[in-house]
C-alpha cells in the first residue's frame, strides 16, 4: 500500500479506483520486471484494502499477472554430493547433509525431527506433521544411521535430533541452512546456486535415475499431487543419455546418400 501511494502521490486513499490498481500492476510487471507471485501478492493486498477498509467492490485483475515461469531446480551430481559429505568438518554437519540427501526432507521438517522419530528397527524416520500437516515415513539409510549414532554419542541431544543453542529446543531452520552453506564453502561450491533444498531435489532425481518409480518418489517427498513430482522427469539423466539421436541412427544405418 505504501508503494501504491508513492506511485500515485496525488491520490488520497478514498480516490483509488480499479484502473489505478491495474495501472500499478502493469508498472510492477513491465517496468520492475516482477514475477507472477509478486504481482498476485500485491493484487491480494489491494483486494483486502477495497473489501475490508474502503468497503468497495474489487475485481482481481488476474489477467494482468505474468505467465508463471517454468524453471527446473538445480541439482547436484552424485560426485558433488560425495564431495560435500567428505568436506564436512564436524559430525553434526555430516549428519545434516546425509539426512537431507538420504531422506529428501525439507528444511523446516528437518528442524522438527525428534530422536524418538528415528525407527532403526524398521529403517525409517517418522515425520510428524510435515508440510501440509501430514505425517509420512522417510527412508533411513544404513550409512546415515551409522552417522546419526556417532553424532548422538558425541552431542547427546535430549528431544530434537538437531538441537539449537539451548537443550530441548530444535535447531532453527536458518541455522541448519547456514551449516549447509558452510559445508558448500568447504567443498568449493559456494558460488553454485545450491542450498539444503538442492539436496532434496538431488535425492528425488537420483532415485529416478536409479529406477525408482515416480509414485514411490511422490510418497517419499510428501507431495500432494503427482504433478509436482513430475518435474523430476525433466532432470533425470540416465534415460536421456541412453537416447540415440535420429541423426546418429541414420548414420549408423548408413542410410545417408553420398
């Protein structure tokens, strides 16, 4: 609302009309180059102003929103993941990296994992009330379990698997992200667009490359719809590398005329 008032300094609050909102959204989209989410957020704020403050009718100008961009997430190669794990300086950093890569857990979800959620008998981690307030079971890798046990012996957390500065309080997601960035720096990958969430994308893509079906990956990631998981079909490399170009097929069959 402050930005809208700055754009139309001559208008008072009660003088704003629908065309003012549409003109400002076009400015945000075309001049500032903002994306769909930013434009939609601004329009929703104006909708609240009209409906609850000015008590006027308002039509969301959704047709003015930019088209939603399709961008493939960044993923790490298996070699980069291995280098990242080997570059960890502490057992806690190693436990975090291995947990992200072996389970596909989200950053916020990682901070909520409790010691009692680790089920070594069934080799899974019970995630309680993850994104969307849903429970799910995550993979527990034997290698990750070994690292978690070494981490537990050294740090002795009481409630949460990864504790913050005070006992019995979970490690803040920003602190977890900072630990991941530190490891990326140690591995010489600080200039690459990687984060904790990159390990989740890498987990799904590498599972797909290794032959895991898309529906199983959907359940492991906790996606609500298969459409969200389908993006990893664009990232898998093994099938794409096995494809023979039609041009190469022609050459191999010696069907090109001299």
